[in-house]
């Protein structure tokens, strides 16, 4: 239907990625104001169960062997078909390794405009508007979502994923579609990241270090704090790039997304790529010598002090508090 | 003795006293003699007993001479000789037996020199990254015990020519280091061969004591064996070797030096010499001959001649025959040529290989190819090997080597900078440095800050700082501010202080602000000549737009570039460093310095102000003009000042250099500053927890006067303040630029 | 094997970005342009590929202000041909427009392999690579960090979040969106760039008129409003540490 809002479900190896729920939440939000349907589009093989907690009105499910993993060629063929048949008002994809691979191609094939980097939608004068983030988050761009059909790639941060989940399962329609043929892309295998001792995304207390740590030999100080707190060390990209901590400890867009109870950001400036990975933390305390550091926009508490001065004192007081 | 004596020297003295009398001394007696408290003596004895067999009987303490083997008393000069000898050995070793390191540490303590102790510690640190020395230590202990107590040892040994592992029983007679290369040899009677044999200790895979004892025969003539030995491979016959050195300068050197006791040197027509000797195995001479490059020709024997030809062929160099075969120029040769084109560059031909450069280089020990070895490789036409390592990035262009070279070779400007240039061209650059250079290219400063913000530090200052583009009028003095003074928060404070001083003196000055680009000198010394030229021309264009009588700068690197290098591009103005400028105005300045600053101040001579440009006294005169200041000198000062580690790209190689050496030059310097100001310095790396309680510690210590390390270069304040955090007992040391102290001494 | 690398220049984020008077686009007065970081990696990966298997690397760029320096630097890195597309690129040129003019040129070259940066921070309508793939009718795989060639196809490592990688095979001709080159681009000395300037020529081609349809025009551009800022804790390290311990206690960490 012309008013529908479509969401392409992203899933890898049997797990639905969080961005899917963010997109569903966005779609739900818009749909409430436009009286539209939220349609989740799920491509896969034997993957219907994944849709059980989607906050969608209906799920269009295409089942085929070629759709088992994410193959851009196969997804493109099937989606082109679906979108041509349904002509939704908005089709939302993730601005990710999955969504960004195909949204552009579809834009050209269907002749529909594409908006990327979208963080949220809003209604103004009865028309849907997009709010996108560009220039590394330094500039926001707002504009009308073109009609009749517009493709959008979304980034996280504007909606809580919980709002995209539902306790009741949506209606699932298995659709027919022409079989994908002449595939030029295939998947050989997945390669796991290096095995480490700890999965930071499962830790409730994280001590995160950034450029402010200065030198490798200062990391010991942060480790002691982490030990005192019963938490684990993680880092922003610059620290990992130096080789001081392994990539499995990296938090951010190219690393892990974490949602601990406590996130202590030490010497981290708060660039969007990092914030993307930790902004959902329950309690964020940031320490940075620069009072204008963007991390203070996302933290609940902050202190303008050199982390090297604070760390040993903080460790001591925490040990005292625990022992006493 | 007494107060002011460092703990190290006190322990030394204590040891001497405890050795001197077998009756021993009570704690009280020792406390009186050493002029310290009893509890201090108690602690010292505990510490000493870790190193020496201190014994106690009826509350009297002594060391039994018989138990304590090495009770040699050495004068400081003698200790220094041993220390130097050990250093030479350490440089040549790829494995460091713990005994060597311990001896080094003890000698360093005896010399009471913080930097040498740091060196020892650093070597210890380096050693930790090498092959397991536990087995090696064990082997040494067995050999030494066998040698002293005359017990036969059983060893498993890796033969060199067959690569087979054999077991031998040996009576150890003597140890001897090789003349060339990195070996130490065990010479002894081998029971299996029933003859005198030599074994390279690093090819001994295991050693164990047997139950047999031996008596060393008195008529063993080891010396004569050594005479014919040159390093040791197996050989029975003595072979005559004849070498020809044609170049008169080279010949002179050969004539004067004793390489082998049995050598004969014969003059040739035309100024050359022929050198001959009989040796046990000729192939051991190969590295030595190779080092001479084309200056040395093998005449006899044939096998040696062929081997040298083969080696040359593999490295693409000149053949050893007399006929000059036309061939392509090798990379090494081309590079050697290019070095000679630098000012005074031809002096590289007379390098004596004396190793003064490598010895004085503060990070020479951590370079696989230190300066002397670089020249040696150049002559051996294997310079590509130097470029395969990254050791040249340890160089901080401090000019110590150039200063000390007896042949006056322009090492820093010529050899090191050109080598860095080759590395750059090959793209072989550590990431930090790459970023700094790319930032300089793109933004005109290595910090990657926006050029438009270069004068932001001056916003809001009263009186207002004149920016040339806005002022549109001539000024008396153009102040070239520099990168770090413009952008780095710590150094911006110095810039502001300097403004205050200039204003108080009524100086009519202006700055270029956003039109100023990096002076480029450090980037030049890091090998990026093209970038330097680009920056110089940009600055030159800005200069030419305005009228001023002279340029002053607070940055010795900018001073160096503006004075000596910019004129090569036709950009020539009178330039002074701010200390020269202010001393000129001392009559006006002195009366303004009304506030007393009670402090012991030591001045760090910046490399590019002092050693490179000869300005030593002006900074000191300024400091002494401040009431209350007591000026003391560090042990390295003026010409032999120790670099802070920031030059030649060092500012952007910190992580790289730290990884290799586990130490920082700025920390050594801070240790010296602490010692110079009279405090006791403990240079062992303290446990991290104790390090950082800065404010608290200073209070606890309740020092009588302030201690200040003064500098006159923008790299120093941030580097030394970082170092102060890492050195225990340096917590109370303040780091200030002279401009800051002057501003402080002026009334508001 | 000819490897084509279309690149673009984007605003350098070191300078403050300002919105112009209309409120709908960037004020370009003090804007400094630099090569898109991901395109730089694409060039690097192309050169690494060429060094292994032979062939040529051809870089194509629209005529932005300062593009000549970028192209000469590319030559200094080892690129064989550099092509500049003439036209007016002063205003906002979106990805759809760029993809069209590049596709028009590439069709004439009939490329086997095209590498380009996986994204650019100034784009509001998606990355050029994906659009290019539809224009040319060849497959696209993005977020690639390693490329290996074999007969008629290439094997790539595609990055997913959390360090997971997928090894994919793509039949040639194909377009790859490069996330990071296998080895980071090394340093290029100024003298090398100078040398390139002397030795190399930048080829010029005329491009068609820009067709921006498919993109969107924002009605408003602004700097993000700062949400609630953190409560700042004052004092020296002791005071700050004590307060933090209190906050943690309140959260029940002890």
C-alpha cells in the first residue's frame, strides 16, 4: 500500500541485529502519526521464528536457499521485486554492512530517492521529515522525505530498540517471488574475530580508556581501577590502533556495542563513532581535561581532570569502600 | 661524606668499612662515621647483605674478606675504565649474562652517575626481551666455578663447521673475549681431544660439574696460542695472511694500531702499507677485512681472496682484483657519494671507527646500527642492511656525536638526516612521525590543528598582541612564535608569560598569527627536506609582506632554521633567540625583577641553543638576575648537555622509542636535575602505585627551598613535566621556561 | 588487469564547519577539502593488488578545488594514470550525480575491477560505490578490507560489527567498497610529490551535465543541539574520587 513503511530485517547467523529494532521503532513512531502499516521484510531460509518479537503489523517473509546468508545479489533481486510490487511510502534499511550495500542499488533500479545517515523522523505539516547526521556528526540535515517512495538508511541513536520489540508476534506472510538467478556473489565462510578472554558486551562494569591514557605503561593504572571495581578494561579506537589492547576490547562503530550498568570513560573525547557503541550504558561517568569534549554530552557525570591524576586516588578510595 | 651523599655512595663506603676491620663495627659506630641515623644504617646493612656476605657477631658487623672474592678497591678513574670496557662488551653481545649486567650496575653505582645507572637498568630491561638467559646464567656459573675451583666440567657443544652437537670434558684454564665480534672463549684442556682447545661460550648448550679436579700445568703457554688465534675456529696450521692498504690516510691508521700481536707492517711505495700476520684460521678475519671496504686488498692466501671476491659479488661491490671492472654503482656507493656532498661531508672518509659517536649517543645502545656501525656498513657496501632496520629512528638529532667526533664529520646533519631521508622515501616511517609530517604538510603544523587558530592563544591578552595582517604597520620586532607555543596548552602558558615580559620592557612587537607556518627544522632533521623547503618558502612569503627590524623567537629549532637554513632560500633576516634579546636589555630588565623567587634552579641547555649554536651564558645570566635564585649545574651541562629527546622527530617518536628502550631521555635528565638540586635520587623504577600522589608527597617532605628545572625550548616543558610524573622523588621538581620565571619575578 | 579507483574530495573536519546564510548548506569560504579517507584506502588497496598481480591503477576524480595535488600524490604512491573530470563541482554535488558521470566514463573503459571508498562523511544520499554498481550493472560488495584475485573473480573479506568477517567471492567485473586497505597508506615525502608533478600528466575528460535526481535537498542544516550535559564534579582528585565513589554506591555497585 502506498502509505506503508517497510523495514528490511538485518540478521546474521541466526541473530537479529539491534538496528532492526531501532528501524522498527522508527517505523512505529511514524506509523502512529500517518496511520500507516509497519511491514517488516525478512529474507532468509528457515528464518521465520526470528520475526516473533517484531513490533510490525505484518512480516513479508521470503524463503530461499540463496537468502540463507546475506548475499547482496540475491537480496537485490528479491527486494527489487517486492518493492516494485508494493511501492511503500518509505523503505528503511540499516546504514550498515548489509543495508548500505543494497539501498543505493535499489535507488537507481527503482528510480527512488535515497536518504542516508538518518537518525530519526519527525512529522511537520503533515509530512514526514528525515533528520540525518553528516560530517561525522558535526552537522544535522533535515528535509522532507520525497514521495511517492523513498529509501532511507538509518543509524542507531534516535530510538530505543525496546520500542521496536513486541510481546505479541506479528502476522507472517510467506510470499512468492521469482527465484534469484545468475548470482555473481557468494559466501564462502565466516571468520570469527580473535578469541579473547572476555566479551566486553557482557560485562556490567567497564572502564574505557582513550587517547588521554597517553602511554602504554599507564594502562596498568586503568587495569587496577577495573580490578578494584570488579570490571573490565575496554578502549576507544586510538588505543586499539596502537596495539595496546586487542580489537575485541574496542567499543564503537567498528567495534562492539556495549550496555553496561557502569561505563567509566577515561580520557575519551566522545567522537560519534565511539559514542554509537556505548551511549546506551546506564551510568556514564566521563573524565577528560577538555571541558568541551563531546563525551560530556552523553555522560551523566563528568570531571575536568587529568585521568592520570585521578586514577590511583580513585582506585584507592574504591578499595577502601569495598573493604570497609 | 654525610649529608648530600647519595645512598649508593653510602653503601659503597659502608662496604669498605665493613671490609676493613675483621673485628667489625657496631651500628652506632657506623652511624657516627657515616653521619646518618642508626635506622638508616640498619636499613643499609640489610640492603648490603643482599650483595655482600655481611656477617654479625655480638652486635658487631663485618665482611669476611676470604668469603668475598671481589674486594678490589678501585679509584673512580679505574672504575670508569672497567665500566667503559664493560660497555664495549655489552654493545657487542647479543645475549647478556646476568653477571655482566650486575657488574655494570655495581660499577655505575660506584661512579655515582644517574645516567649510567639508568643505562644499566635500561639494558636490564632490554635483556628481558631477549632469549632466555636463565640457562646461559647457569652455564656461566658452572664454568666460573670450574675455573676458580679447578673442577673439570662436562659440556655439550655446538660445532660450527659440522653443526653437530658433541659432548666434551674440559678443564677450564682461561676466558678470553675475541678481538673482533661478540664472542667470549673458554680455553682449556679437552680430555676427549687430549689437547688444548677453545670453545665459544655462546655455543655451549649445557654445562655441568664433574667430580674430577685438576691441576693446571705451569708450562702451558696460552699466550702463544692466543697470538695466533683470531677468534676461534678449528685449525691446526698457522697460515700467513697478507693485506694491502693503498690509501695513505688509511695506511696511517693501520700502521698505528695493533690489531694482532704478531702482525708486521711494511711500508709500500706510494704511501700505502702491507700488513701481514700468521693466524690459526684465516676466515675469522673476513668481517674485519670486509669492514675496510675497497680500501683493503687481500694478497695472500688464495682462499681468503676468493672468499672476499665472492662476498663482494653478492653485495654487488668492487672485486678485489687490481683491475677495475666497470660496473653499476651500488646503492651504498651512491649514498656514500651523496653524503660527501654535504658541507664538510668528505670528512666521512677519514672516520677512524673510534666509536666516540656511538658511545656518547644517548640511545646508541638501542640501535642495531649506531653511527659508527653505519659508517662501517657503508664502507662494507651493505648499507641496505641499515635501512632494513629502523634503528635510525632512535636518533633525536641532539648533535652529541657531531660535537665529539675527532674527525669532525657532520654526523647529525649529514649521515643521520640523510639516512632518515632514505627511510622516508621508502615510506618506512613510524606512524606517529607519519602523522606529524602529514599534518605539517596539510595544516602547516605537526599537531594537526587548524591554521586559522594559530593565534587563538593570544586572544584576550592585555595589552593586545599585534597580529601583522590586522595591524598593517611596521613593528620593531617580529616574534616567530612556533608550533607548540601556539597550540600546546602547556607551552601556550610560556607564550603568554613572554608577552608579559615584552610588554613590561615596552618592546614593539608583532606576530604573524595564522600566516605563520611551522619553521620546519625538526621535520627537516627527520629527513623531510622537501617539506622543509615548502614551509620555509611559505614563511618567507609572509615575512616579505611586512616591515620589522629583526626576528626573535622563543624556539631554538626555529632559531636554527631561520639563522642557518632559510638564507639558503634567499630568506635572510637578523635573528636572535629571546635569551640573547633579553640579555641585551638587561639594564631595563633587572630593575623590573622585584619579586623574590627562592629556588635552586638548574638550567637544561637545549641542544639547538647550546651545542648547535653556542649560546650558553645568556640563559644563565637571565636566571641569575632573578633575586633569590641559586643556580646549580647538572653533571651534563653546556656542550655535553643531555638531550631531552625531542629533536630530529623525537617529539613524534616517543612511543616507538619507549617500546625499544623502556626508558625516556627526558626521565634521565630529570634524574640529573633532581640530583643537581641536592636531593637523593632513586633511579630504580618505582612501583606504579607510589608514583602519583604528587601534592601529598611534596607537603610531607617539607622542602626548604623550591627546586626548578629551567628550560628555553618549547619541547621541554611538556616533556619534562611528563617525566617528572614518572620519576620517584622528582615530584617536587617544578619545570619552568625562563620566560615564565622572569614573568613571575615581575610585579603584576 | 586495470583497476579503476573513482575518488572524491570532502570537507576537512579540522576546520570549523559553518552553515551559510540560507541555512541549507555549508559555508564554503573557509572550507578546506581533502581526499576522502576511505578513497585513500581504496587507492592503497589497488596499489597493493597491482604490486601482486600486475596491471594498472587508474584514479578518476572530479575537478574539485585542489584536486591536482591529490592526483599527483596518488602518482607518487604508484598510481599509473590519473584522470580529472572537468565540470562545475562548486556546489553540493550528491552521490547520485557523481555516480552517473563516473559511470558514463567507466562504461567506455569497460573495467574489470573498480575499488572505491565505502562511504564519505559528506554524503546525504548514500555511498557512490553502490549507486555506481547499479549504473554499470555489475555486483557490489561493501565494507571490504582485503582483496585477492583469481581467474575471473575476486575473494574479499567483508567486515561486520564486532570483528566478524565474511569471506565472499565476487565474479568480475565488480565494484568493491573499501573500508580499510590491508596495509595503511605509508608516508609520501614532498620531494616525491614534486617529482610526480614533473613527470606525470593529469588526463582531462569532459563530463556530462550533472543530474542530481535521486538525492535529497535538505530544507535545513544545523549543528546538533547539545542534550543535557553531564553534571560536573569540582575539586581536586580526592574530592572528585570521593564523589564518584558516592555515585557508584548509590547505584549499588558495592
